């Protein structure tokens, strides 16, 4: 953290924890005997409790979305560009709730937690999760915090899927829904990339069928590979070319040179993979990518997204990024078209950005302006 | 092979072998003490030896491009749709030469061959290869076959790179050059995908630093993963969606169902990876992907492709496919633009096809027509 935090930073934050002792029925048919949720809040709940914003995190995200945990933190939370006093998600006006989802590995109940029935980590025996399980557990947290409705549910990627599911599961509890770089269901190509990530993890001999914690090891090579696949596909070809080009880290390509050649992009990827593999749980990665694959907004509405969205009551903002090929603008336009056909209020912005899918995390002026405008209007309506 | 081979099949073919006992200097500065090349030929060399066509293979290709090796073969060679009597590369008119490149694993000298200095397989000690090393060894084969010049050099992907290099290394020996789904150099994204493939292989504990043959094992899991990454990225998102959609192989997505869900595309990828990992050598895969990464047509022409191509004497046909995102039409247009600026004769066809990079192997009517027209003209000129 900088010695003097910026005026638009939420500054130091302390994660909180809620314990839910009642059994929690999951979409897969199994039950968790109870669970804990770790979360952070930024800003103040107003008097009529009408200004709450729910942040839904993506595949590798967590509760720490803004500010710093300690004075020594080198980096702030993952969405700090967007959350803070005067920022698009303005903590002077909103009470922001950001949690780590169940199945996660940052403090909420997940595969690294102890299974009370066995006294050992859940590991691969943690139940299969669907997007709606997260929505239901977020609903429980909402009740615990005595929040009557969300002024805004907002999220990118897998987070956007949770936002959409919220508008169908609890239509009366969501006033505004912001769905960023998301899709109503994954394509075969997306599923295939997720499958490679899982294969990389499960074929690592240190995976031990998922029981690696009990063996005192982690499938670091497999998880690093999985992350590298994700990382490349969340960037765009243009963005990578602009950033790395064909620059060399070692060796040279002169004829007659025997020095081993390494490109900058290779070295960067290895570093990213290696860092991630020490910070993230492999079973969580498997659970989360499966939930992504399984998500299919309109499946139980006869595969008709118009019929699905006819239940929603929220006002929608949908955002996509031109160079995002994992969750391409076409996917966002499908959401918009279904909302329009269902006669819902929807705004759509396609942001010209070279950052691929990761654009949703990056400060981009037009994206910031679009969010600021939509969220500012919501804040004004709150009075 | 069908009981009665089709009239446009080259039928049964027998691979041949040439042994080169002289030392062979490589671009990396090292020398092979000698080498062997396995190749096939289809059609007859005409009287004035002017109708020879060189087929340059891609990453996972080999010499067996057309016909069948035995009556029991389930499948013909990898480019059988394009090579045969009456086919675009018409063996009634051309004498077609197709070899396995050095460094390969289908019979030519490569990492699985015995290093005469040690009496053990070369393995990871096989010298680093560049595209021009293949061109130089193909030149040696050409001399051995007493072919004065190539009527046509043709290849897709990495094969197209060899074709371009031929036109610069031996301009006077190439009359026509057909460059399909290729590029003058890889992008950072391409290098990154190749890096993941190599990491998958080298992080497999069965890789043993590349000395797996001596340990009596192969890095099957790593090679399968590498292939899966390649396979997905050589297809297009649209093509995969049309072929697999979100169809399930096992389980179901109904709420309350505990059966494990598997999508068709997952099962397909696993099968492809597993099959490939038993048929291909991991060290070859590493060598070939490195040669791809290192290829940079104009590097020693001051990074000026116009200056590079000014040396070429061939007439060019460049072909790309709309849905190919690994070697996108933009990359082919760069080749065409450089050739035009260098005042070379060039035709360009951008083929509308949903098959991604793999389109160059697929029978597509317009692609067949374009090749047939260009190659037919060459045949007519031969008289």
C-alpha cells in the first residue's frame, strides 16, 4: 500500500466472516452440513438500506476486490480500479458487498476446508457446484446483513452469470443488473479450453486423485499449465503482440548461434503459471471451471432465453469488449437480444479494447464512463 | 484401404529411403554426421524432368501424404484429398515428392534415431532445427533424385514457411510456390500456445529431461495435453460449435442429478490426445514447435519482407481460410502485400471455411478449384 493511500482508495479493509450452521441444499442434490462465507464491505449502508451493491467474482477471483489488507500489500484488491470513493462503483454512495464464493479457496467453505464428517479436507469430495448455488448462498449472506434488496448486482465473466441467475432466482431482490463480458452458456471451444485446464491438473502425478493436501503436496505443474492456458485465452492476439511482440529474453536467432532462444512471452507465462499455482487450490479450479461449463441460463425454460428473462425485474446494463474471443461481443448481443425480446429495460456497450477477456479488470476510459453513467443514475434515484 | 481403390487414388505406395553420409551443417552451428530421409513419390517424372512437385509437411505431418501403405490401412495419407490422378495435385501430370523432415519421427533422422557417437537415441541432444535446415536437406534429396528444379513447392502452415524459405534460399530452383495458411513469422500468441505445449511435455515426470526412451517410457500425458491445445486452436469456435455444440456424452444437467456430466467435446479431445501421444515423439514435437517459433522470413533482410522477397523468382499462390485464427488471413495478406511490393507475380485466395487452421487438410470445393486452376496452368505450361 502506498504510504499515503490515494483519495479514491477504500484504504485498509478487514475481511469479515459469517457462519451458517443450517444444512445447505445444492443443485447437484447433495447437501453441505453448513458453510462459512468470507466477505468485505466498502462504504456505508444508508438509512433505508437501499444502496447495497453485490460484487460477483469470476473464476479465479475472491472477496478482496478493493483496498489493502495490510500496509505492506504491494497490490490492492482485484477490482480496485472500479471500486472506491468517486470511482464508478462509488463507495461514497454505495454499500458494496464482495464475498468469496463457496467452493473457493480464499476463506469461504471449499475443498481446502475440513469436512466435519471425516475431519480431513474435503478435497475432491466437495460437492459439485452450479452457479445457482452461489446465488443461493449470496442470498443467505444478504439476509444476514439485513439487506432488503440489491440496488445493483454486478460481475464479469462467471460473475456476470451469477448476476443473470440472480435476476431469475430472486427477481424482486435485484433492482439493477450489470453483466460484463459474459454469456448465457459456454461454447464448445470454451468447454474444450476448460477441459484442457482440468486435464493438466488431474494428470499431474502430484494430484493424487484430488487428495494432494493429505499427501502434503500440490499439483503445481498441472495448475501452472491450467493457468497458462487460461491466461493466453483471456488476452487477445493483438494485445499480446503489442506487449511482447517477438522480443527475446535469452539467446539470439542469428544463424550459427547455439545459445538457447527464449522469447519474453515464454518467460512471462511461466512466471504467471508458477505464481498462480502457489496461490490457488487445484480442486477449486476444477469446481469453478465445471460450474462455468454447466451454466446454461435458459435450460429449464425450454432453452428459450426470452422465456427465461421474462421473469426478470431488473434494469440491465450489458458490456462486452471487442477483442474478447472467449466471451465475444456476439455472446453479449445474444443476452441483449433476449432481454429486448422479453421487453426488459437494457443498455448495451461494446467497448473497443485490445485486452481480450481481461479487459473487464483493466481501467479503460469508455468502460469507466459507461459504468459511471449507469451507476451514477442509480445512485441519484436513491436520493 | 477400400477393396477397390478409387480411380483418383494413388493406391498402394511404398516409402523409400535415401542415406546421406556427408556431414550436414545446421543453422544452429552444429553438424549432423549424416542423415537419412524417408520419402514417397506419386506419379512419374517426365522426360525433361520438369514436372516435379515438392510437398512440405507441417508440424505433425510426415512423408505419407497420399495413398495406402497396406491393404489393411483404414485411412490414406494426410493430404489424399488433394493428391492423386485427376486431383488438384494431379499425379497424371506431376511427379510428387513427399518426405519426412529431419527431426521428424516417421523414419527420417530425428530424436528417436541412434546418435552414432553414443550408440543411444539422440533424444533431447538432437540439434536445434530451423526451417532452412529442412530446405537444405530437401535440396540434397532433390539432387539425389536428379531433379533440376521444382515445378511447384507447396505446403500448409509450417510447410508454407518451408516453401517461402525455398524461394529465397534457392530462387532459381523454384518455378511456382504455393503457400497455404502460413505466416512470415509467428505472433506472440502463437509462440505462447507452443510454449504451453512444450511445458505440458517437459513437466510430465515421464519426460526425464527428454531421455524417456532410455527409461523405457514416454511422456504420454504431456504429449496428449500438447496435442489437445494444438487441436483446439487449429479448429474454429464456430466449427467446434457446429460439430459438438453442448451435447452430453454422460450425465445430465438437471437440478438434483448427481451423475457426473461429460460433454462430447471433452471425450473427443481426450481420445485425440491419447491417440496422438502413442504415435508421435515428444522430442520431435518440441523441435518442430521451436522451429515454428524461430521462423522469421525477413530477419536477415533488415526485417523487410519486401527486400527478402525481392530475391524470389517463383510465381506465388497464397491461400488463407476465413476462420483460421492461428494463421489468420491477415498474416497471408502480409505475405501478398510484400510480394506485390517486391513486384512478384502473386495470386491470393481467401477461402470461406469454418474449419479453422485445419481447413488446409479438408476437401473444400473453392479451395480445390483454386488449386486445380493454378496447378492446371502450371501443368499446361509444361506441355
